[in-house]
C-alpha cells in the first residue's frame, strides 16, 4: 500500500470539512479525487502532503506513519493549481531547488534537470524565467520540479484548472504518460469529471467532506451506490420505481392481491432511454407515454426532454418540475442511428422504454409526512429538518392525511410531541421498515448516534444510517451498550463485535463511524450521550418494535427537548429486501 | 522623429500636457530652491568653500549625520521587516491598533517625539535610569541620535515591505516546504528575494529621512560640538549667526552627498529589477 488514510478528519471552526475519510491507494495507482467545490477534496490532499494538520485519524505513506510529520519530511511531490513556481529563479533553478536543499552535487543536479526537462518535453528551457513561459509550460515545469527529489507519491491539486481546454487535454496526456513511465502513485484533485475519466485508475467521489464512493470509473458510472454519485458522474434521471420480483415498474398502481412492492430509487441514464412511436414499438421495459418538449442537436448526440404523462413514473424530486399532475421531465439522449430510425419533433407523442435501469441500494427512497390534518402534514413537510433532508437527498417529500390502512412506502415521518409515541408505534406495526420522528424546529444534526437494541437489527440499521449520513455533515458514533454486570471475557467479545460492525459499515456502505462501548442501562447511556451533544439525531434499530420499551421511547419523543429519532424496523426492512 | 520616440499609449490623455506639467512642477517645487542654494554657494570663493567643507566641526557632523542615519536605517530594515511580517502573517488581538500605531511617527511633530525620547532616555528618565545602571548612556550621546532616527524611520520600512509581503503567496512557501526546504531555506531563498526590492526602498526612504532629520534629534543629542552635533543643526547655528553663505555651503554639501547615496541605491534597485523581471512578466 502506497498511501493509507485512516479516519482522517479535519474541522474548521468545529465543522468537519473532511469527515472520517479512510482510503487505500496501491503502489503505482492513479487515483482521482472528484467532487464539487467545497467538498473537502483539496483539504484532504493537503492533509496527505502535510500542508494541513488533521484533527483526527492517521496518514501512512509507504507504511510509514507520517501523521505528525511536516511536509518537509514526507517526501511527496506536490503540484499546485497556480503552479507556484519561484519567479525569481530560472526554470533550471526551480527544478534543482529540491536537490539544492538536499545538498546534491552539481553534476548530479544537472543530470537530473536534463532528465526531467526531457520528461516534460521542455528541453533547452533551463535559462528561461517562469514568466517567459506559457501557462501550460509553467505547469510542466511545476510537475518536473515536484518530481526532482524522486518522491514516493505525486499529489496534484487541480493542476489544469487555470489552463484552457486544448492545453489542458494535451497536458493531461503528458501527465498520464509520465505517471505510467515512472509507475508513480498519484492522487489528483479535480471537479471535472471528464478529466477524472481520462486519467483515473480509480475515482473517489467526495461530497460534503465525505468520501462517498471509490471505484473504477466504469463501475462508478454503471453501478453507482449513491444518489450523489449517480447524478454527479454524468447525467441521470432519478425515478421512484417499484420493485417486484425481477423487474422495476414505474407506476404505483398495485393489482389487488399482489404483494406490496418495495419502493426504490432507480437510475435511468439518458442514453438508456428508448423512444418509439407506440408501446409495441418499444423493445425494452415500457415506462409510459410522453410528449417531446425540447430537442437540442449536439453533433453526435441529440438531447431531448420528454414530459411524461401525469400517471407515469414519479421523479424522485417533483418539486423542481412543477405540479405532480403535470408529469415528470425525462432527460433523453440519442445517437445518430437512433435519430434516423425514429425522428421526432417538439410536441410529438412518444412511447418511452428503459433499456437498463440501475437500482440504488439506498433504503431511504422517499419521505411521507403523516399527520391527522392537512395543516399538520404541511407543517411537517415544511419543518427545517424534513425539508432540508428532502432537498439534500433530491427526493420526494409527500403528504398523507390520516393513517390509511398501512404505512406509506419509503420512509414515513411523524411529528414528535404529544401522541407521537402512539403514531410511531402504529406505523411500525403496519409495515413501516423505518420511521423518522421530526421535531418541528429541529435543524440538521451535527451528531448522529447509532444504536441497535439487539444485535440482529444491525444489518438493517447501518445502511439506513449510512444513507442518511451521506447527505448530512455530521459526525457519527456507533454506541454499543451492554449490561454493567458483564464479565471481562464478554467485554472483549463485545468490543470485537463493535469493531466488526464498523468495518462492515465501511466496506459495505462506505460509512466510516466511530465506535464506543458502554456498560449500563440503555436508557441511561443513550440519555447521557444525548445530553452531551445537544444537536444529536438518534438512529435506533430494532428487530421487533414490540420489544421496544415504549414508556422510555415515549418520554424521548414526547418530552423536552425534542430530538429527531429515526427508528429502523429491521424485520420489516429485511423482508422488503428479500422481496 | 521625436514624436515617435516618446509615444507610449496611456490612459491619461495628452502626453505633451502631462510631461509639461511634470517638468513645471518639479522645477518650481524642487529644482528652483535647490538652484537658489547652489547659486548662494557659488558666491563663495573656492578657498572659502573648501575651508567650510573641511572644518573639523563640520566633518564630525557629517560623520554623525550619515553614520547614524545609515545605522538607524539598517536597524529599521531588520526590525521593520519583523514588524511587517507579524502584521501580515498573524492575526492577533489589537493588530489593527498596532497597524495604526506604526504611522504615528509620520504624524507627530518631530519636536514632540524628540522631547518625548529625551524625557524617557535622559539619565533621570524612566528608561534612562535603568540603562545608566547598566552603564549605558543614550541621551546626549550619538546613541540618542540613532534612537531618534530609528523612531522616525520605522514607518518607511514597514509601509514599504507590507504590501510586498502580502504578495508572497502562501503556496510558494508550501511548494518549497514540500520540496524539502526548512524554515531558514524558505526564508532565505523564497521570501527574502521576493521582498528585497521593497525592503531596499524602505531602507532608502528611512536613510533619506534620517540624514535630513532635525526636530527629533536636537532634543536628545545634547548638541556637543564635535561629538553630538548633526549637520542640519550646524546649518541652523550658522543661520542664527547670519552666516547665510556658510549655511548654504553646508546645505550644498549635504545635497551632493545625499544625492550620490540615493542614486547609488536606485542603481542597485534597477539592476535587481532587470535581473528578476528580464523581458517583462
């Protein structure tokens, strides 16, 4: 392993900008950290170089723990966005700087300088000043300078950000070539996905300080695990689908007697959409009818927007596309042969099929605010926590007045306060796999406390917590609580269990959480933790809602101060997954 | 031919107008008084002029004026850099206050700072007492002159270096760090070359001001002939004795020496600029 990061956390004014990032980079691997601006990718890179100190976690370079070493001692090559060349030195002196610092002999310096200038294809530029070179040439010199002392890893912070498109592409090729030639372990930070695809062996997508997913470019594109990655890497239509047996359907009408299908979030790439004159002409999974609203010619591909009929598929975020009755907008892109086979114009009615749909493994598909009156339901929808969560997850927040005969699909939400315990209990008993109890004034939590009432509930609880935490910049702690009377031998067992839970959460869901072990009563320990961190959300997992101590949970939901609680009904969740 | 020589596109209209104004303004404000000085001096015979020039009292005063100014400017270059550094690089409570304090010697009537210094450093003064115990006397010695010139010159260095330091981007230092340079190396090879021209400007300004300083020095120097008498004071003494020609001659000598020194420093600076920014940025 060339670079190993273990739970690296960096906070600015108590807000984590890099949140519990663990990562391994192989020798000779080219990793691209991709993310929007402010996602923490540059901070993470600087932490690896030792230019930024971290608050928590460890950094290893080639097996050496460098967490507490300065940038000088880490032996890394760093390339800055704005080159950071020393303007008062010639190109040659710039390249030799690292060797001069190390008091290398003049002959050795000269030889290395020649070699590096050849590598970046700028031979004979030794005596120029950086200001006499173009931007692209300056960045090449910066790369040569960063390689002079034969560093073990090369770190590049948006190295092409200040260059125009053509030079950028050329330089990209040079970098890739050099990296291959030297077998240099490299991490490059960028916000440009095209760049990431062109360079990376592996891409790590960062968002709000978290490393959401890390994998081969084609894997990330075809099988994203999260909403963010699916829409950030390429375009995607996110739809609420209903999974039954092997297929995913896009309308919620359920034939009587059929098992209730599970609501899922489906990714439909624009290029996987098939258009046809009518249902029989669509060879793939029929989605519904729509009307072409926009056609953009773009050379090799044609981009269209198709307005689906009102009873058609439900987009994950209807709020952005007008009233639900108007139907959803579908992004479509078609190649030239497809255009020739079936030319369309604006206003044309088309049948829409989905060639390939990828279902996100997230257990939180949508929210439904359940209340007795419409006003209450509306207030719940508008509550800061629920509305921000909905917006962050780009998902639908629906309303339901009255309980109906069973829990709504996705995640029902009820208001905390008087009567909420009974409402929560009803939802869990009537098919809710998960339930969010929302205080009317609560904001997004800064702490998330995860606890399962029994070991069997862990498998279903962790993915829910992971799905939530991808969209919330909060620190997460998994709390294991055992009876105070437990003996020494059992304690070791508990500890191992807890660590297993942590590594499973990391491996399967990309959720890096801290773990803590407590001995005492559940109510006391959770209560203590909730008091210690005022802005905490509790994620509580159980295999059987009947086993919950409802007087205790009731006091938590109905007492003061009100706190958001997410209850995972593991039995129901596992049943849905098995469906 | 001449018109193509000077033509240089610029946002200010009328090259002829601006050059004309510059010439006129410099003539009236700078050259005319100086010419009068030269003219006055020219009424002396060569031997008279020469005897004033090498008068032992005058020679001693040159040494003090130029020596103290040079020493004070050097000390200021050093400490002024540190002050500018801490103002630019660190954020500490009261930073703005300190920043404002720097300019105070600019604004204060020089006599006031002179009296204040004398009060503090005189053998009965608050600091002077303690220094006297250590066997050091500042007031009424050449040391006092240096102290006064340091006070007067500090803002010049700080205000020149500050903007240059702001310009030295953090990523240059970080780049040097990742390349293995220690703090000393970063300072010596990265920061210093970048701010050196500004530092030299500050040094020059402080030096020029120090050579001509009168008000703050006369109160603390004691004004002992041959020992702590500065040239400007000697000129004033001559004026008080209605020896206008003698005063003019001394003034002329100061003028020539200052001009030579400043011109030399300017040449050094121009040379440095050419070396660093050859062929434009």
